[in-house]
C-alpha cells in the first residue's frame, strides 16, 4: 500500500490571539459564522486520472472494454480541480466497493 501524508490547511487554522479589532467572542466562532454564507454554494470537483489525445474517428470506435492509454503512470499523483482550478494532488483509494481520492498535496496557485 502507499504511504499517506497529513495535509494541513494553515489558512483555516485558528490562532490563539484574537485579531486587534475583534469582539470578546473567540475567533473560531466568528470565522465559522462568516463562512456560513458559503456552506451551500455548489462547486464542481474533478479528479483527473490522466489525459489522452485522439482523433474523432478513433473516439467513435471506442466500445465497452476498450483500453485508452493515458499520459500518467501507475501510482503517479492525480490532479484535483475545483471549478476548473487545480487545487490539490492525490491518490485513488478503494473504500469498501467505491473509489475515492486521498489528497496528498495542496497546490498553492497565484490569486488574481
């Protein structure tokens, strides 16, 4: 089996010192309340195992059981996108009879 890596999100961790202009409430409660407005926002999450390029004529010939060669090797990290933006890399895992993704690396991108 593969080695797992703990992933932490420093942006979401709380500090013990309250911000200069905060009320007497702990920072954790204030942060959670501020985020509550986005809890129901839908996002599109995609896990890309690999990519392949082919002509339309080849695509039309694909059928059940056809093997398509991808640009990734076995065991190589997959890309995880949220709303078409690369946010993490991970590994495919099997949980009971379903496939899942374990995030192993958070990708820090430039913000515009």
